[in-house]
C-alpha cells in the first residue's frame, strides 16, 4: 500500500489507468481460470466441492476415525463425496507447513490421509472410469474427454496430481519421495489430460534424477522414461533436452564419491536416447558440433578461457556421454558421421594437451578411442598416443612417492606429483593398459604383425633406457606377449590360400580362435585388466581414508544419538 501511495504522488495518470483497468483484468482472470486447463495455479488454493456444489468443512470432519470411515467408503463403494473430502484433506496434508491448514487434527490423521490417497487413488480412479490397471495408453484418457464420468472426476484427478507434485517439491526424505514417485508413475496416463501438470512432472523428475542418489535417482528416471514412452514424440524432445541440460549441470565437478552417480546418469541418458534413436541422433549431432566449435576455438586461439573450457570435467563428461551413445547404437543405425566427428574431437583434445600434467586427460582420450573402435569395428590408431604417455620427459625423478592423489578423479595433475615415483609408475601402467586394450581387439586380425611393429620398437627402446626395475619387468613381459602373438598370427597367415584382396576371408581369419578366447595374449589381457581394477580400487581406498574416518565418526555420533533417543523412548514407555 505504501508503494501504491508513493506511485499516486509520483505518477497520478498511471494510477488512474490502473484503477480503470482493474475490473476488466479481474474479469479476464476469472474467465481464464474457468475455461483454461493451461493455468497451473488456478486450483491450487481451492478446496474441491461436493456433489451439491458446496464446500466441505474438512476442518470439522477429518480426525483419525473420520479418515478411516472415508477410506472405507472410497475403497469399497467408490463414494464420490467421501473421495472429495479425502482429497481436500490430502491437499491440506501435502501443503502442511507451507500454509495454515485446519483440516487435519493431528499427525496420525495427516499420515493416514497421505498414505491412503497415495496408495489407492490410482486404483479408485481407474475403477470409476473402467480403465484396466494394465492399460498405459494415453488415448484411453483422451477418449473419455466428453463423457459425464470424466467431467465428474476430472477436477478430482487434477487435484490429486497437483497436490502430489506440490508434495514432491516440499519433501526431502528419499523413501517418501520414492513412494510418491512410484504412485505418480502408476497414474502417468492421467497426465494426458493436463499438459501443464505433465511439464511440471518432467521438471521435478529430472531434478530428482540429477540431484538424488541411488533409488531416488532410479525411480525419477523411470518416470522420465515412462513419459517419453507413453507420450513418445510429443514429449520425447522435452525429456531429452531437459535431461541433457541437467546432466551437463551435474557433471561440472567430479569427486570420487560422485563417480557412480555420474555413471548412472550417463547410462540412463543413453537408455533414454535409445527409445527414439532417430530423434536423438539429430540432437546428438547438434551437441557434438557444439563440442567441435569449442575445440576449434581453443586450437585456433589458444586463449586461456577457451582452453580451460575444454580441459574440464564438463567437457570430458559430454564427450564420454556421446561416446557411450554411439557405441551402443553404432551397429544398428547409421552413425558413421557422428563416429568420425567424435573421433576427430578426441584426437584434437589429445593434441591440445600433450604435456605430462594432462596425463589423466590423455589416458581418457585413448580409452574413448579404444571403446569406439571396439564397438564399431573401425580401426582407430592409438599406439602413438599411448606411447607418448610412456615417454614423458619431466627432468630428475624423485625417489619418494607422491602424496596420496586420486588419479581417476583428476583431469590435470598437480605439479608436485610430476617428479614423484608414483607418476613414473602411473605412466608405465597406463601405457601398458592402453596398448593391451588396443592390441587385444586386433590380436586376431591378419594384419596384427604390422600393427604392432612400431610400438614394439619404441617399447624396446624404453626398456633399454629406463632405470626402474619394476617398469622394466612390466614392459618386458608385455613385449614378450606381443611377440608371441605376432609369431602365432604369422604362422596361421602363412598357411592361408586366399589373397589380401579377398575381404570376406580376411574378416573371417582366426574367428574360431577368437571365439574360444584361449590364445595366450587374450589371457594376458585379462590379467592386465584385473590388475588395473585392483590398482584403481587400492588408490581410491588410500585417497578416501581421511574421508572414511570422518564419515565413520559421523556415523558413530548418529548411532549414539539414535541409541540415546531409543533408550529415552523405552524409559518413557
């Protein structure tokens, strides 16, 4: 009112204009609320009315015994008046704590109302409309549009969905959230009649998918997937765009504790894309082109801002996301343009950051290329990139191990780590793992001897110059295994009668041996992967030791509090 008084003094003409249009604006709003389902808040602060058109006095009726009676009437007889009174109470329960509600007498009444409506509302609505529980076709709901049944139940269904969506934004307990999401998922087809509510459901589910943990994130994704499946082309684009933005926002920073969650987000997003690969393909192309533009700017200008944007978890996770999407679908769809584009981007990143501090990023680049090559069957040369890791020159090497550092959670290494013994060992381990992965894929190919020649020459040179005995042993064993495989392929190749131009025979070369997996190099590769997994596990344990001690103390304090509370409750009883 003070602001309006000041406005009258400052601009009296505008104040007169507002007064003259106030009544017309009120009429317009009333018409909009009455005739449009597009208004999201028109019913949020209204109680439902009973069959006679009068509001129910829920504040006088909803105690625990009244709720039990209403629940029985709704469940056994589908009584509409009882359902309306319950839904008014349910709305009050969902808004509890955000506004003054006299509808619920106590906590037990609130709990019973919430649990009954969430558990039974979908079944009751389906029985009243005659919709089988197994029917998940949106056309079924749209077919009821002009029937008297639907006109009678539409405000009730809308109130239930709206209140539940409001409830999702107010609750923080993951168990309650999962239960509410599960019930909304059962009622997904009812959202066909309320597009604005469906948009709100998508927004809330994607937020919980990206920020939640474990079961909550999983059930949120099931909602997103269900919406994309049931409403297909109408809402697939919305789900795709919002989920991709949420993924990008969530993966800006990656810590060891977030690895599993980021991996889940990546895998579930790829699963969402697989519902409509053709649509996802066009959008993936736009995103990958954007990554290419960012890289091109960095390569051309070498400006700090552009380079920093590329050397980031956000950029790396975007590449990894599309590597996963292409890998899963490349054999069933024509993704060759995307495949070659992402390979060029990965190679460009490796070229832009060649130094030893970018060892983690270089390793990721080779891993991505190996992954794409394995799933697409397209040969990608990575030996040079892997050998560069082995031959980093960083000056005098210290004899002391570096401070505990989680290699897998970094894009760029700290300077103090470069002259540590750990760094040198990590370079050798990484190079052997990457080369083993690359050679394992082509170890049965007829051209393997030629493929391995140059890497073996460089490895022998490294073996002759390195002073680390553990590195020498590791490299020597790798050289021996590769040479053994070269000899094996050569002997088999000498016995064939077909020409190198016979592509079909070339592709089928050693396929029986490949199926058996008993060739020595395959067994050696398995041992390398097992050691790599155990080594990463040990590293993660060492680096998170302090975090584990902190969390252990925190859990002990919580347990003590719980025990104390429980003892107090026992004493009071």
